[in-house]
């Protein structure tokens, strides 16, 4: 009986621990890496214009701010749109790497798609 009570106590404590919100994770760096796949190089993205586009669309993704996975998805769409406005077709992949217990690096890999029709 005592063993069962201890098990229930430990199980309850585990559930309460699992329900607590995780500590806040901050974005430590944001990198955009263009990958050219043809003889016409892919233009580098102007990071100031990228930051301004994120801000104008209400997307909160910046260094030293709270990490939001949804903002990363939306930022990938902004990058895609910026390249489309330059007349370039790209695919955008993103990677998030935890560098500390409270920090992540966000990397966007911009891959040039074939300009052939």
C-alpha cells in the first residue's frame, strides 16, 4: 500500500513537471545562406531589408528575442517572396540548432531553382 502511494506521488509530480512551461529560449543568430545551382549566381539577401520586411508584416524574429517556431516559418515565406520580387525562383529550408540551454541559431538555406522553363 505504501509503495502504491509513493508511485502515485511520483507519477503526479512528473505530470506537474511536464505541464510547466519550458524556459524561454532566445534567438542568438539568424543566417541566410544562398546556394547557387547555375552559372547565374544567387544574389545575397540584404539583411536590413529582410529585417524591415519582417517588421512590416508583424513577424517577430530577431536576435536576442524569444524564439517562436511559427515566426521561422513565416520568415521563410518572406525570404521566398523577396527573391521572387528579384525574379529568382528559390526553395527555402530552415534549420534551428540549440547552442545553449537558452539559445538557438536559426539558419535559412536558400536554394536556387532551375530557371529553365
